[in-house]
C-alpha cells in the first residue's frame, strides 16, 4: 500500500469539497455553472474510486452554500492549482487526468469570480433607493454595507418582504428579526457595496 499516494488522494478530495461548495453556490445563484459542477463531481468521484482500490472510502459531503469572500476563495484556488501542478510533475499517471480537469475547472471558477468583481455595483444609500423592484428595476437591499440582489428571491415579491421595501439599508431589521442571519445572507446574491 502506497501511504503517500493515499495521503495525496485524501488531501485532494478534501480540498475539492471547497470547490464543490463554490460551484454549488454559483449554480444556485443562476450563474450557469451547472456543467462545470457536473464535471467537477465526476472528477472527484474518480479520485474516490482510486482510494477505494486501497479499501478506503472517504465520505463526499453534500455541498453547502459558501459565503467566504471572493478574494479568499481565489487565493485558496490558486494554492490548489500550485499544489496540483507539483503533483503532476511527479508523473503519477493515473492522477494526471483528474488533476488536469480540476485545474481547468478552478481556472474557470477564478475567471468567473474575477468577472463578478469587475461588475460590482457601488451605490450610496440615496442611489440604492432607485433599486426597489418597481417598474422592472432590480430589487437590492443593503446589510452590513453589502448590497444584495433580492429580485428573484421567493420571499421578496415585487421588492417587498413582510412590509419591508427593497432599496434600503435593512441591517437593523435583519439583526432584530433573524438570529440565523448568516444562513439567510448565504442564500442572497451579493452584487456590491455601499459607498460611504
């Protein structure tokens, strides 16, 4: 039994749980990454099959929403790519194909995240008032200085949520009503920041 090979496979699968979360989150947010998500799942399953040859079954978690900042995600993915490139130089033949696939997927995700950042909106609180979901405009709300798009959220109809109207800073309201604030925010799409 090659202990080093087993350790590498476990390390790769554990690293890929993070990418799986990010792809799952972006897919749920309608960012057209479903094919990438499926490709990624197959690559991880192939790695898990390699492990099973050593009679080791590693549990692959169901993805969850990933709420980390883009900069942190990009940095972690670049670290993963560097690590996988080092492994490729060691010429472990059966690892080559899934590693190359995972590197390509990470590059696509990084590109997508960088493009999101370029399109980030920066609004003052006065400018935010224009994004109230009426007359075909998107519905944005600000919470803790971050602007979220609630246009397609099921709990926001035409920019209204239990008497709250989009286009405003709702930090105080969410803090007073929702002890599970982080869980709620993880399901919203951040689109920018409030200008001070």
